[in-house]
């Protein structure tokens, strides 16, 4: 009888689809500078492979991988062609446009975004742009006004694997104008979404100091434009920059609060799913549909769907679905640094948080054993029979730190909790394992893009992150209330409330070794992420074989790094 072959990993089609569609996008981006006809090569190869795999019964169920690669190639090819067709011609001229943002003054130069842009011939230009003009005095025009601009227009041309280009393309910015003069033509008003952002910023800046206003704006909308450069350096070096980028932390917090309120109001689960989905979509829209916010929205939507309709929740597959959808409908997101960091940070949590927590809990067990681990001996004098006899789900109680049991005396269910010290230590283990796992997979990318890594992120996140989640929730309640009622002065309460955040960021980020130089090549990034996958519980290999696999990956990476360093 033939022995059954042991599986290396569980079959998760969404994960392989995400890898395939991403590879398709990256392939097209790699050959973009060449003749567009070269894109037919991966297109035809993928189509042929998909046809063969789907035609053969034994490989039919793997045919979707080639299909998704094909979809990635088509999606990115279409995105490149559409973007190139929308690029305006460069040159000097006169343009009329609507000012679509506040006026920023920095280093003796004013800058602002424009929309509804028309050339001298009256033809509307595709996309939006940014205007730069020398000077630091307050101009006569403002947000929403129609202006006439004289200067040089430079199109933002597609540059392969350029994160700055990807950011501009995703924001719809196809050009920039270096102006000689800007004059006001007429008063105007902003569109609703831009007006909400503008009024929120105005409320914060009128009622708090500039640092508080910039941090509050970044917390709510992810807009860090007004943030002092020195303060942001401290925030980044302390490992807290993710707090100011709208991502899973923010979208999940918002969705959780809304879902909790709807449950308290006994709203049907399916209706709650729709309400939460609509509200989070509107919020992500106000945040300009940044890739990290979109990833969080799609992922939260998939998980909430599972809860509402009683289907199985799979965190890894929900992340993969988010990647697939965003990559297909917004291929340039794959090149966006924020999206990449967001995806890999969440991936790290799924891969490594559980084993890291189990490792830390061994120490917690020695310091403060669980009452539930001791069994009925810990509850010998309890009046509740279930506790005395140990008649409860001990594994669940150990994992949760609490258990619900029926009290025959009061004839009610009661919640029995573990020791306070153990609950506190478990909370620390949770926070540290999540923070470390997210940073382990994000750090290689940070080193690759920015040439440095943060060393004290555990300290800063452990101290301030729970507090900032409270501040964020408070902001999301007070901000719309103040905007609707006109009580802008309420924003002033955030000035003292955000002092702990700036104090921790300055204290930790100011340490000389908080950020250390650690440049890393792409080969190193790939090797680091592969190792994270190999050592995770998702790969079913004995420890010895995992160690061998890690050594092989390191050896191959080392061999490849030499020729790559010479390129």
C-alpha cells in the first residue's frame, strides 16, 4: 500500500492567486521601458500555460495560478497605457485651475494641489497636479478659488519601480507646474470630500499648536504634510510612524467600535455588516483611498462578511483576497511603499505572532501560573460546582484568561478571571509578540527603501500604542461632532492629550541608536521574507528540516548578493 505523502502546507488558493497576480504586475513593470510589444511575451506564455493546466485533469485545479498571473499582466499593461495616454504635454504656458488644497509654505516656497485644470486653448488637462511658486507671504487666493497660473508644466512620467511615481499616479497627479505667477480669478468652494479635510485641518490649527494639529490630522486622515520635519524624524526613529498612517490599526478600530455599538443596539448581523462596510468605505475615501487604507478596508470587509454570514474566518486568506482585489483594480499599488509595508507587517503578524507569544507565555507560566492550569485545586473553596470539579473548557480558559460557568446558587452565568498579574503579563506578551512579528517582516523592506532600521520599536509601541488607540477612538467621535455642531473649540482638548505621544517619540527617537543604518539589497529582502515563512507554523516541517531550509536560503542569498552588488 502506497504511503500518503505528508503535506508541506495547507492549500490556500487565495494566497497563490495573490502571489501570481503580483508577479504578473511586477513582470510588466520590469519590461515597461522596453517596446510595448514585449508585454506580449509574458501574456502569451501565461495564456499557453493556463490553457495546458486547465486542459489536463491532474493539473486543472492549479490552472487558476496561471490565470491570475495573466490577469496581473493584463491589469498592469492596461494601467500603464491608460496613465501614459492621460499625460499632458510639457511646456510653458498659462493655465486656469481650482485650488484643491490648503497653501503650504516651506523653505521659502509655496505649494498647493490643483484640479479642473485648463490650458490656454481651453482644453481640460487630464488628472490633477501640484503647483510650486517662490515666496512665503500669504497669497490672495485660497482653497477652492479659481486661479490663473503662468509657468512651466512638467508631466510626471512613468518610471519603473519608482515609489514616488506610484504615489503620484495613485493620487491622480499627472503633472506639476513651476509657476512664475499665480493670480486669483474668482472665489470658489471645494468639493465635499476636500472641504471636510480642509475644515478639519482648519479646526485643529485654529485651536491647538502646530504639532498637535499636524498629529491629529495625520491620525484622522493619514495626511502628514504639516508635520514638523524634526518631530517626524523622532516619530519614525522611535518606530511609531505607522500610528500616523491610516492602516489596519485605524480601520479595524473604527469598524470594531461601530460593530460594538450596533450589537449593543441589537442590530441584525447582516445589516451591521452593510452599515460598517459603508461607513469604513466613506472613511477610506476621505483618506484618499491610500493603498494601506484600502488593504485594511477590504480585509475588514472579508472578515466581517465571515462573521455576518457564519462562514469560516481565515486571516491569511482575507489578506490575500485584499491583495488580489487591490492589485487587479489598482496595479500601481504594488509599487507603493506604504502598501508593501502594510501587507508585510500584517503578514508577519499572521506568520510569527502566535509562536512568539507561545514562547513568551512559557516565561509567564513560570512567573505567575494560571489558576486554570492548576485545575480544581485552585478553586477548592469555590461555591461554584463547575469550578470545584474542573467541569469547564480548560484549554479555552487558559487561552482567554477567563471562563463562563453556571452558578447554581444565583442561577446565573458568571465570568471567572485569571489572576490580575497573569492577565497583565499576558497583555504584555500579546503586545510584544504582535509588534515584534510585524517589524520582523517589515524591517527588511524598511532597510531596502530607507537604508535604516528602528531598534527601540518594542519600547515605544508597548508604552504608547494602547493609549493612542484610545486617543484615535476619541478623535473619531469628537471630530465629526465638532464639525457638525460648529464647536471647533472642542479640538483644544487634544493638545494635552497628545503630549504623551510627542514626549515618548522625542525621548525614544532621540536616542543615538534608535535608528541604525542597515542598507539591504533586494536579494536580502526576499531571503528574509522566505525565512519568515519557513519558520512559521504554516510550513509543516520538522525543526531540523526547517533549519536546513533556512541555511539553504541564506547560502543562496549570499551567493546571489555578490553579482547583484556589482550591477
